[in-house]
C-alpha cells in the first residue's frame, strides 16, 4: 500500500505444539507499517470445543499453583531433547510466554522459534496468580542468531498473560530493549490451547 | 519401581486411589493432580519398589484392576541414558543408532565399521582448524568398473545433531541390508557412496562440551577475540554476496575469504578431484523439513531445474509415505532465504548435476534439540 506499508492476507491451519494434531484454522491480516509495530487482525476456528480447552487450561494452572516448593530448572529440553515429565507444564508456559516476545520481535524479514529454555524459576505467590521468570533462547532466521531473553510472566487464570522481557543476542549485543505485552490487544492473540 | 496403569471404574475407586496416593506419597504420572482423577480415565502411577506389594494388595482388595506399564523404571532409565564415552563397548553390533554420540564415539565407530565390512573403507580427508582429522567412509562393491559417486556430508553446522545421527544410520542401513536387499546391491553395482559423518568436527565437539547451540567452526578471528566461520557460507559460490555477515560475531560470518577454512578446503579438494564422477551431492542439515535445490545465491534457476525438482518431489513423496511427515521442496532462495557461499551452490556450479540440501525434522517444536526418540523415525523416513 503506497506510502503506508505492506499488507499480507493469510489463511493457515494450526496444530498442537507437541502432538502435531490439527487444532483448527485461522484467517489473519498483517499490516507492516513504516514506523510502528505491525497491525494484526486474526480470527480462528478451534477444532476442539472451548469448554474442553478451558478445562485443560484449568488443570495446567492448578498444577502450577499446587507447587509448595518453587519449580527451578535448567535446560528444557536438555541437549538430547528430553523433558522431564513434571516440567512439561513449565515448557508449555514458556512457549506461550515466548510467543508474545517473538510476536513483538519479529518483522517482515525476521522470524523466530523457541530453541531452548535455559532457566526457569517459579515465584510462589500468596494471591492466586502463577509467576515465573525465564531465560529463553530464541533462534532467529535468517540470521541464525540465538537471542537470549529474560522473560518474566504472570498468569491469572482467565486473563491473558502479562509478559515482560529484555533480550540480548548471545554475542552480547543489547537489542531493542524491553517490552511489555498484556491486556486487550493480546486478547485476540491469546492461545488457549492445552495439549502441548 | 513400577509404573501401573489403572482405569478406575467407579467414583469409589477413584476416592480410594486418591487416598492411596496421598497417604503413601505415590508419584502420579497421569493425570497431573490427584483431584483430576476421573472414573473411566487413564491413571499412571509410579510405585516405589518397597511399596509395590502393599499397593497391589490394596488394589486387589478393592477389586481395582491394573496393568504393569513399566516393570522396572531404573532399567528404562539406564537404557535411555547417554552412554559415558569411557564405558563404550567395542563391538559395532552394540552401537546404539537411536542415541546421539560424541565425536570420540563416532571416530571409534568409523574405525570399527571399516574393520568389520568388506564394503567400507575409511579415507583421510583433511584436518580441522583445531587439527583434528577428518575422515570419510567409502562404501563400494569391489569391481573392475569405474563407478559414479554419490557424496553425502553431515554435520556442517555443529548444533544440528540429527544430521550426523542420520549419516551413521544411513551407513548402518546400507551395510545391514546389503545381503538381503536386491535394490541396495543393484545400487552399489553402479554407484559408490562417499559419506562424511561429521564435517564440522571442532564445532560438534564444542556443542557437546560447551555450547549446545553453537553453529560455526572454531577458527579464531579479530586478534583472538572472536570464534567461528559459518562453513556453509564459506564455499566459492558467489562468496560474500548475499545472506552473509562480514562480522565474525555473526552466526553467518562467511570467513575472511572463499575457502578460508581448512574444513571447507578439505571437502573442496576431494570433490574437485573426483567431480567428473560425482553424480549427486547431498548435504544434511536441520531443522525445517525441506529438500532444497540450487541456488541460494540467486533466484535464477539452474539449467536442469525441472529434473532436479522432479527427483526431489519424488523423494519428498516417498518420505511422506513412511510416517506422514511433510517436506517442502524448492530452491533455497525461493522457499527459504538467500545465502551465498553454500556447499550446495558450489557443488552444482562446478558441474555436479544433482545437488540437494536436506533440512531434517522438525518444524520448530524442538528445533535443534530434537529428542533422541525421533532419531529412528527421522532416519527411517529419510532413508
């Protein structure tokens, strides 16, 4: 769009992160503007019914709230791709949180995947929220760089995550500074999938 | 320790099981929390060895049927733990192809494969920047014929562990099935296979010992302050023009000049010397699930593009048949991104008609840290 930017129209299918099973399809438009963050509109049809998704989210949430000792772990998955069973929910939480980071960092020409969680630390709270601090490693394409991000997230059930982060590339160049993703804009993008 | 699989039939049974779990502090594997137990749904509980008798007796008493999912948890743990290099046994038949192996283990494996098979000979290729020896394996049926060659290298990028795992698997498959599979025998009647299991040896070792996500080699630059050239940007194919960095601190640093790295030169020398006989050049990477054709350095299609694409599409279709895994086929510059100095481009430019880059599993879920339990299916389908 001359003078404004470039608009993409997308139609795509989604799958569950771990099982690869079909999860539904989405329609989206992304408008890359010259000087600000892209504008995204997205609408998805889930193949699983909302009630089931809610239930699974609830189980996931209660497991994390259930911990009396804070979960502290490193290298998820480990070098051989293994993830301890009890840490699967932590991995899942990091995936959702990092998706906010990746959404903000990505551009028309750079994309990301979550390569590994270097460290995860839970903060046990007196209120009903789940709180975690992560160090995540993002694989950036096409530069092939590994970006290291400190990510702090708070999840109150029924609300989108509150994510704060700061990233550097492993070569210790401080990129882009910090950002925060929370509230309404994220509402439409909040993935409610269980079945990681 | 045992893991029991129980499907409670009534609410009463559920309550009893919840009680059992909390009083005996049993390790609930599925579901995550005791309060999530439901009649008619699977339960997996790990019972510590000293409590096994007691738990089973209690289940019998309450008429709750169970199956033993895992008879000995420790045994399973031991089996899946990566072997220490010092205790690695010498016999190739014991080599576990469904595990990732250290470079030391791979060196030993290559020597033993050579000693135990008439078809395989190990050849010196060159030295890495840290002065380690590079070897390739030649799989060749003894004959008077001058045969054409298919070259395959793995592990040009250190962190892509599934790639060397595939090369090892490939060699094993050919050797194990040579006698029984007429297709393989026919293949080897007319073709020799040259396999380089790990191209970037120094980098691979570094990814085991120090930084799992290392990509480049270990050459030193900038007065000793920065390490590593991206070997797949270092070949003399439009070197340094696109999709590279001239800065050593980048993961796609193309080196101080084309073929500046000893690893690159070692490969180039061998392939140049045999290029009139080389029919196909294959280089194995991860991840992404692609079969890539030339070029990365330009969108202009290679002269034999139709044939290249046809073969690749046939391969992708065959691959998908095995486990349903889908691979995308196309030229690097069109479906992935532009890059110059790649080994694939170089091979085609010097006249090797078929040149492909394979990006193996997965599509980003685990990425570089692909779990070892995916080695077998990945290799089987790619085979």
